[in-house]
């Protein structure tokens, strides 16, 4: 497992900044994916409630309303006749996979695959500062 001191010192400041921005961007893509999963789960719960409402409408004597809910709204998709699980799967297999693969390629090219280069540098600097200050206090 790589450690803070494993940072490639040959990386330029511009490369480090670009890599950091890309990696933060990837983290936001993952957060977006999480929100998409949240949407999928919320929509699933909503549809379950509406399925219950269909039965309750039917029990209350509103067959036509229950039939429309059953036949038109419950089987319809969240977007263009696609259910939310299909949207989540398509996103994961397309954009999410492609951009994370590309980010790994960029890291391989710039820093031999090392992640969190900026944070590693900061960790090293802070630890070195703490160690040098510790010697001063003795």
C-alpha cells in the first residue's frame, strides 16, 4: 500500500493541480451516482405506496381510477419508459465506468497510479513540520 512519502517528486505543480481537480471531480461524480441511487430507492418506495393506493381505490369502489393507476402509471418508466434501475445501470456502465477508467489512466500516466497526490503531499509536509517542531520543544 502506498504511503505519503511515495509521491513522485517529478510531477509538476501544474500536473499535480490538474490531477487534484480531476480527482475531486471524480468524487463528485460518485456523489452524483449516490444521488441517482437515492432517486431510484425513493421512486421505488413511492411506487410501492401507489400500488397500495391502487388496492385501496379498488376497495373503496373506484375501479376506473384503480385500473388507470395499475395499467398506465405503475408500469410506466421514470424516464422515456425506462425504470429507475435501468437508468442507474446505464449510468454505472457508461459514464461512471468510462470516466473512472480514464481517471485511472491519467493517474497511471502522471504518478504511476498513485491516488490523492495532493493529500499525500500535505500529509508529508504536516508530519515533517510536526517532527521538526517536536525536536524544538525538547
